């Protein structure tokens, strides 16, 4: 087995998605940008705690279909030539990793563009949009 000589680590929001975030792209697909901005403002003002914010965003994205997620990702303006960059890294026997706090079901699409792995950090969300609820705090 060949030894990997380098690992390139990328961030999704603001880096691979210059000037945007997965949340903005997904909310735009739903026509819910105002709803997202209102949630973010309530969170910034302290009117929502992290759990309340996560629950509200989960409810917002729970309306998404798998087709909408694919369409949102496909319409997103990614970093120029990112597919070429992932291919170049892999061709040299090196590996790429994307880290993000964005929803898994959006970020995982990067593997299809050549990223070797996507690791999500932060609040856990379902792997795909779902109608399951977030359990209340105990």
C-alpha cells in the first residue's frame, strides 16, 4: 500500500463556497432566505440558544427533498476549478479532506467532485432531509 505524503484540508463555507454558505444555498432553494436571516438574527441577539437554533434550522430544512439538495449543490458557485484541484491532489497520491459545520446531506456532495472525505463537526443533523424531530433537552 502506498504511503500518503500529504493531506489537504479544506473548509466549505466561505472557502469552497466563496461568499456563501451551505445554509444560504439551501435556504435559497426553499425560498426561505428571509426565514434563515431571521433565525440567525434571533440567535445573534440571544433570543435563541444553540439547541433552539438547531431545532429551527432542522425544521426549515426538513422540507427539502433529495432532489432539491442536489439542485442546490449543483447551482452553488464553488471555488473555481475545485474539481481539478481534487483530481490533482489524488493524482499525486495525496488526499483531501473537507471539514464543515454545514449539513451532511449538502457537504457530502463534495465526494462526488473528488474530495476524499467530508467530516462534519458541530451539531448532528440527519444525513438526509427528514421529518424526524429534534428531541427536547432533558
